[in-house]
């Protein structure tokens, strides 16, 4: 289909039901469709929204355009879960049906207020000259999933920001509500985080910008999230146009975090003695959303995709998926991310992996690993080799190079793993590791996704990959003598 402004922004009722059913059938039979990662029933999935716990269930929404793998008229699709792994799709919840969100329901967040789930989101509006006017809107969701939008916007665009003003995170501290928003300063065209406060959710006071760094954060900040983790405030956000001298990244846009020492929202201050860090070192993480749950933990989920990148499933009329949900902890002032423990409940077939390779030896350690599995492997110090996932007769697989000797490192190379894409931004991602120390890998593979957690989530590499159906081997190759120990599990294909 040739995408024009008219069909991109047509109301959903103007689309043929048969056309939508055709797209859904096409997505359902895709060999790239993941088993235990959230993916769209058709069309586009992007930012996670409204991540919350309400009415004894976990709730998550995602931005959706169901009629193609493109950014058109956005809505929110609603999902619920009992364990943060198996998600049930309840269908479209928020649609672009008012004068304050006429051109799209954009990103936002949620919090429980008076036994209802309050949603705060950006409404995208275009005037006759196609000038954008962002509104920060509100809606209430009842325990029986009935949704009512507020008649008037909560916050309109201040004069000191451009129309790049979006992605509200709503927070409550004592008897005061705060909203953090991604923004672009009108005078300098630089990325900022705006703060507003309210006592009643209807009248909001502009507190200006959050003072969290003296460094230039690029031309726009998206998806700001503030969470408390093990007594520390942590700011998670996506700075667009960030200078690579501030933080080294290869993706078109990075997703970053900053561990703080103290945070005083009412004074607009986030104090940190730490440096800005990449949230994920892989190829495809963006727009992450985290929140503090009633169980005392902080959880995070991310869009496993990037803006302005073409993916192989575009030709199948669907695009993108979510990461698994990760539990967040702080150790030695560094953020750790680990998959939620409930993933273990979906393990089926099991193989114990242990052995050794002589120098320059190659060994198939799992012959038919399937395309949906969990893998844990540990290597002691003074080892060097390559673990190839999704290896097959027509593919060298996803290569994980590692060294636990001096000049230790970990590197992922997806150049020869099935279908290639986004090569403009390179095919390798690499980090240095502690020298002469063992390494532990926890890997989740799910058809077209691979998430690698190093040393209990100290470092994370998340990426899309598009293997062939017969790329089922896990292969280990050695540079020096390599000793390995671990486990492989097939993951159930009965997850929604």
C-alpha cells in the first residue's frame, strides 16, 4: 500500500473489516512471530504505556496502528497478566476520538486513584496547516475495563516549549501529583524534562525543567521515567541527538539511565554523582517504561524496536514487539535488570550442558534448540570463544564473542543471522568486561527476538533477529581452551 496522509490518519471505522482480518491472519502465520513476547495482532506496535498494577492484575498498554507497519493514527491496546509473562489482549482501549487527541493517542502512563486506573497520555492534534498541538489528557478505567476520558486537557503546551512535548509520567508523592514530560525548549531547541504538579488532577502548576545534568541532552528527550530502586532515585529516558562524546552509542537513538543520590521534584532537582549509562547495549531497545509496584519492586518493559528503522516483518504488515518484563535492582550504584522469575514456569524440555573444548575446536552443544528457548551458560576466567545461536545450514547464526582473560569483552554480531537489516548502524555491539573474571550468560530467544543478560543483568543486550526456520543449532567454538556449564530449556508455546 502507498501510505498517504489521508489513509494514515483515517478513522478506524473507515477501514474495511475484511482488510483488517487479512492483516491479522498474515501476522498470525508469520514465522517471526514471538511466543512469549508481546507482539501486535496486526500493524504497528511501539511504545509501552500505562504499565501498572490494578484490580489484582498487571496492566500494560501499547501504542498501536493496526492497519500497517507504519506510524499512522495511534491508539492504545490493553493487555492484562497475572504473572508479567502471559499477557491477555483485551483489545483497543484508547482511540483518537476527541478534539484533544484527533490525530493520535500518544504515549503516557497510569496510576491507581480512588479504585480506578487513571491514564495520562499525550493527545496529538494537527490543525488545517498540519501544525501539531500536543495536549496532555486524562482518562479513568474502571475495574470492569470501562473507560471514560476527561472532557478537558490536563496540561496544554507551554509557550517555552515547542510542539515536541509528550510522554507524561504521572507520580504521586504524599498528597501531590507530579507529571514528568519529555520536551524541547523553544528558545534553544534542546531536550528537557518538564515538571508539573497538582493537588486535584485538574489544575496543574508548571515547575519548569528538571535540573538533573549540566550536559547537553540533545534536541529532544522522550519517555522520561522516574522510579525508586533500592532506596535510590533512578531516571530513565531517551535523549535524541545526544552527542556521542557524552555516552558512546551506535543505535539511531539511545535509551539511557541515571542513578541519583536525591530527588526533590517540588524543587525541580535530581542530584546525581554518577554518569549517564546506556540502559541496554543491544541493537533495538527504546521507549522503556518502568514503575514502582505495590509488591515493593520496580519493573521495566521496553519497545523492542527503534524509530525510523525498517524491519523484515514490514513486508508482512506487522512490526515490533515488547521486551520481556524485567525486575530492577541497584548494586554498587549500578542498575541491574533480570527477567521476572515467572518465566521459569514456562520451561518444558530441558538439557544439562557441560563440557570443554580444546583450543580452536567447534562443538554443537544443542542440535535442535527450537526458535523459542531459554539458555544459561557460565564460563570461568581465562577463556575465549564464540557462542553461535540460531546456527543453521544457511546461516552462521547470531555470534556472541567473549573473552574472560585480560582485555575481557563481550560482543554480539548479527551480520550473518538470517535476514539482515539496519546495517547503517553497524552489525556489532561490544562492551568491555572485568578482566580475568568468569562470565554468566542468561539468554532468551523467541523467534525474532534475543535478549542476553550478563552477570545477573549487570549488562543487557536486546535485539531483533530474523533467522531461517531451520536455524536451530547452538554452537560453541573456542579460541583457547573453553570450559562451559549450563542449561537449556524449551519455552512453552501455549503463552498468549
